[in-house]
C-alpha cells in the first residue's frame, strides 16, 4: 500500500507511541480499564506535533483513515483507535474509517493497545 507523506509520518509516530507506551501492557484487551485506555491513548495535537504536522490537528482524519485501511488489510486492529480528542474519544472522522466506527471504538482501542503484531516501521 502506498501512503501519502502525511499518513506515513502520522503512522510512524503512532507505531513509535504504541511501542513506547503500549508494548509493556500485560493484561488482556478485555481487562483494560477506561483509565488505562485514557493513559495509553494519544491526543490528535500531540500526534500531529510529533509528526511535524501541527497544522493537521483538526484535519488528520483522512490520513488516519489510510492507516486504518492498512491495518485492516494486514488483519490488525486499527492503530488509529489510539488517537483521541481532548474529551478522550475519537474524532468525527473515526466513524468513516474501517473497523466499525464509534460503536466499536471501545473494543478496537483495547485490541490496538494489546496488539503485538504492528511493525516497528511504516512500509515505504
């Protein structure tokens, strides 16, 4: 899959975030509490800043959708489920990404946290 430069940058920072804060989680997805999910997620603004794209904070949904499609093609939970707004929930574009949308987000984010299959690097 070919990614836009923006999706590639955001995806790499999501992979880095997951490796840094989620890989050490040793409970099952169903045992993760809401407070753990909140602590392990990443805000849109923080992700965009880390990716060098601070101007995308309110318009990153299309790029995160590219990442969700990639995850779906690989059979992984959508790593973009880790990205939340200031209220701790995914943004409005999340409902248009693969994987079931808002109704499935609580399950998806927990599966993303405990997933051990994500690579270290985004594909070129």
